């Protein structure tokens, strides 16, 4: 007699119902929305129009720029304006000066502003509230008011006509201190206390915990500082006092103004402006994500 073993039947599989496909209706544009888009488009065109004129004018001759009626597209595009900057003027020296000042200003501002912001946000010491009030009050003082005292101080230190004279006033600013302090106030005290219990000192906590958490405001402050240093004109003009220390904005003003060495060379002005703007656009595009995040997280509107 043979015995047969029967395998248990598998439980019936139940078909998983597919989620219904929801087709969203496209909202018909309302008259108010259309009017808003038209206004925004006109505003955008008005903002981009001078930049387009500058970019196209950099490839024109002076005669074509001055022609009436105006022509937008260059009839005979030329690189003479750019060649003049690189071969007739010491463009490389001016570019190196601007890059050096911008990089040093960004590095020192990030270091000192973050340290002061950390102290004002998380450390307790006598006179802290008074110091916060004094630092934030300086944000309401126009920069032109402190221009003469700063120049007198730099002159007394024998730093006029030196790189130190250009760099020193921009090493730290009240806005950077305020930006870093506002962000560091949101760092949990429990995280810092846990690090102290583990034996970490204040400098180690600052370098290993606080600074990595502050990437967004650091990127925001770096962009603002870079733009301020790169576009700075008045302070480098009065402190440099020699051709070898000129930055790009100073060289652009001195060599292309009506009273400059070349007279009113509009083609040179536009070509120089393009050379000045391009690095700023590159930095902003590269750090745009951190910039927007830093603005949102620090509550600046």
C-alpha cells in the first residue's frame, strides 16, 4: 500500500488594487494672474536690459556705441576692448589684487564674525548685553561717517599704500556678527552640554560642532562679503594711492572716465564691467543653494 503525501495549497493571492490616477485640471489663468505675470515680465526685462546692453556693447567700437539710432547687435563684433584691458593696462595685476582682497576679507570675516557671534550667542560673561547693543547699533551708522576716522587710523599706523590698509577695516562687520549670532541661538544647548560632559573644550566645541552646523549662514556671509570686497571702490581708491594696488573697480573708473588716461571710452567701460561681474555671478551660482537656505534659516527678510 503506497502512501501519498499531499502538499498544502498556497493561499490565494489577492490582487493589490492600483491607486487611481488622479488627473489634475490645469487652472485657467485668471485676469489678475495674467496681469501679475505681465508686470513681472516687464520688471524682469527692465532689470536685464542694462546687462544685455553692457554685454553687447563690450564687443562694439566707440563709434558704433555712440551711433543714433542705436543698434543692439554688434555689426562687426570685436575683441579690441578686452585686448586693451589685458595688453594696454595691467589687467592681471588688478584682477589679482581684487581676488586677493576678496579672499582674505571672506576668510577673516567668516572666522572673526563666527567667533564673536558664538560668544554673544552661547557664552555668558559680564557686559554681554551691553556689548550686543553696541555691536548691533553700529549697523545703523552709515559707512561714510566712519570713513575719515578709519583713514586717520590707517595713516597713523603707516598702512596707507599697503595691502594691510586695504584689508584691515573689512576683517569683521556688525552684520556678519548679527547673522552668525542669530543662527547660533538656534543650536540646542543640550548638544553643547553633552559635548562638555564628554570633556570637549570650548574651542573644540566651536570647531567640531558649531562650525559644521553653520554652513548655510557661513555661505550667506561669504557671498555678501565677497560682493562687498569685490565691488568696493571708495576705500581702495583713497588707500591704495599707487597703481600696483589698484583693484578692478578703481582701474575701471580711473582709466575709462572722461578725465582718465583714455578719456570716455565706453567700450572699455563695458568690457571692464563684464570682467568684474562674471566672477560675482560664478560665486553666486555656485553657492546659491546655501545662500537661500541661510537667508531662510536666520530669519532675515
